C-alpha cells in the first residue's frame, strides 16, 4: 500500500483549483511543489494534477494545461443526435458572445444558457445524463476562455467596477462555482496567511461577524458577497453582482449593494479600510432581524465544523492491510454520529421548539445550507485519498450528506416554518412515505415471489426424482421441464414488476426523494442508480436512507434488495428492527 500522503491542506487547496478558471493556478501549484519532497510531488501529480489535465514537466518544473474537449468537438462526437444538436446550438451562440461588450447582456446570456442546459430532458437515461453534464462543463470552460479576451463595458455605479473586476468575478467566482457545485468553498479560512494581515484581522473579520458576508478569494481580487434574502437565488449571480439597487423616493434614493470588491494592491493604504467600510454600510443583510439565540445556534454549528469536524477529517487514518475496512467503517460511523449530535439534533430542537418568526427560520435554513455545503467540501478533501478510492462506503456517505442537503431544499416549507399542535407529526408522517411505500411493495411482491420459489423447489425435487427412472422420465419429465421454464419466466416477470414499482415510488414523491445521479453534479457510472429518502424525526435527525438499484434488470437481486430495505425503521434509524 502506498504510504506517501499528501497533507490535508495541500490536497484541499489543489482540489479547489480549476485551471480553466483560476488565472493564478500555475503560481499556486508551483509554490506548493517547491516546498514538498519529490515523493509527495509525484503523488500530487498522479492523484490531482493529471485528472485536472495539468501536465508537469519534471525536467523544467513547468506546467501546462490543455483542455481536451470543446463544444466544437462535442457536436460531432456524441452518438445521440439530440445532444449533438444542443452542442451545435451552444457553439453557434458563443459566436455572438465573442462580439459582445455589454456585461449585463453577458450575465443574462450565461445564466439563461445554463438554465436551458439544466432543463434538457434525459428521461432517466444515465448515458444521456452523463453527456448532459459533459455539455454543461465544456460550455462553461469555453465561455471562460472567451470572456477572458473580451473588452467589457462596465455598468455605471458608485463602486466604479472595472472590466477586469467583472471578468474576474464571472470566471473565478460564478463559473467556478457552477463547475464545482456543492464542493465550491468560497470562504477564506480565518487561519490563512492572508487573514493575518491587519486589514483582514482587525477590520474585515470584525465586519464579517456583524454582517455575515462571504469572503471569496480570487487571483486578483477579494469579493465580499452579501447573504441572499431568499433561498433559490444564487448569491454568486453575475447580474446580482453587477446591479446596485436603488430604493426610496425621488431625491432621497438609497443605494444597496450585494457585493464589494477589495483590491489586494490597496490594502496597505491608510484610508482604504474606511472606503471599504462605506461600501459595507450599504450591504444588504438579514441578521439584524434575527434573535441572538438563533445566532448562537448557528455559531455553535460553525464552531463544531471548524474545531471538531475538520480537525477530525485531517487526522491520519492509520490504515493497514489487516483491518483497514474496519478502521474506515468506524471512522465513518464517528463522522455520522458527530454530525447528528452537533447539527441534526440541535437543528430539530430549534425548528420544532425554539424559533418563532419566519425571518429566524429563513436565517437558520440558509445558515445550515451553507454549513452543510462546507461540510461536503471538506469531506471531499478527506475522501480523495488513494487508500480510500475503492471503499464504496466512503462514497455512499457523501451521497447521504448531499441528499440530506437536497431534501432540506425540497422540504423547506415543511420544516422551516412555525408549526402548532399536530402539524409536526403530519410533516413527519409525510417524510416517511417513500420508505414505507417501498417496504409495502416489497412485502406484497415478496410473498408471491416466495410462493413461486417454493413451487419451483417442488418442481426441482420432481425433476430430480424423474432422473432415476426411465418410465418417470417418459411420463412426467417433459411436463416438469415445461413447468420449470414457465415458473422461471413468471419469476422474471415478478422481478421486473417489482423493479418498475420500486422505481415509480421516488418519481411519485419527488419532494421526499433524491435521485443522486440526476439531482447533483456528482460523478456517476452507467450501471447503477441511487435514491435517497428522509430518515429520522421529520427527516432531520438522521442521514437519509439510501437505496441502490442496478440499471440492468438482469443484475437486480430481488431478495438481497428486500433484505437491505426492510431493515430500516424510519421512525428511529437505519438499524435492524
């Protein structure tokens, strides 16, 4: 087993790197490799750089990034005609983009184009879904390359945004976030070297404690992004970044900002902090409407992630060839129990008993959503270790955390609202529908399947008996053989019907289910699909139930699947009844 380990912080930094968007990716890689031993460099190259299509020349210690795909190539390479047509249309649209200078038009074009890509119907076809995700990624990479070369005209405003600031935001914030999805980690860590500068340590971090904005570092600028008022809005929207909102009446207009740009070259200027502060005073925030008890709950969640979970993920596992599987399983159980104890249970208690105003529910939801997204990013850094590549439980835990986040999004108006009397019990009952329906279906089908198997067992016994006698073979042999063939065909029909009925449940209960391969930008294979359903008290106190089912009916083991699902008691946890 390979014993060379890439330090956690280095792995975390490099996994956030997107050479198609980050202008300074060469500097980051060079600085990291300069201070590491040759064996660690080799592992960095093998595990991280090569998958990102970064070529390292060991002789010259230089780097090269070549995008191997483009929309122009895709429009000829797909086997599906509709996907080829979509790639061709997007290619044609980028020709318009090359001639555009209006930054607001670019914002509308890019955000609308992505929306259209996301709406492409693939009818549960995993191959088409893979091609759809590829189109999305390649389109973003092509657009990033085009925008770098444009001469943009900034909109007018008090911030006096420059063309370079706008291009940097579009490419290194918006596009990068769209590429990384849940794994995008925008926040600069408070312990980073940059945060030790007086401008950040004594000014910006204090302002952040009060206003709760994101601090996003890019190659050239720091972007301060205001929290969104309503979930469903993208905090990193290009249009949101560009627009300065005006409120009030004629002659008494008040300007509100959703973002502020910090120029790193100016942080040493004596008056620059005051200039940034004036902009921050105009930043929109919802925190002042929230009771301090709710702020303390969120602060406890953040403290758990920073002080307990991340250090735990950074610990070496100490694997060996004899008990590596047991060590990993114990480690995963500890992660799940920690998240349940420090986030899920306090979250349930807060929304059930402690909150009263809708602003508090909204603030708690968006805070928890942000924190769980951060946890996903940290977990990804942890699982990208070579010793964990082939451990399926590692991947399944990521799916369950991701599904918990998606289910919070879908069920927001059933959880993060004031509830009275029996309302909580009703919502809890709804959350249990998918697992209970599947269990009822399995019980129904399994009875018939077991009866048929018993019948087939008798037929096999008869078949065995006929082999010893010529007379029996003549009289009964052919009939038994025919009955067996018919029984096996019936078993296949039963299995197929059960399979179709099971697949239909999440389709009929979209709010209470997550189709992992289709509802996230996760990696996937074409041989199996994963569905997730709420678990625990109102779907809050436990990670979701995960259902894995093969794409090919021939690979569907009905009895094993039944055993895996029937063990769940959604009232409590995924333990044997």
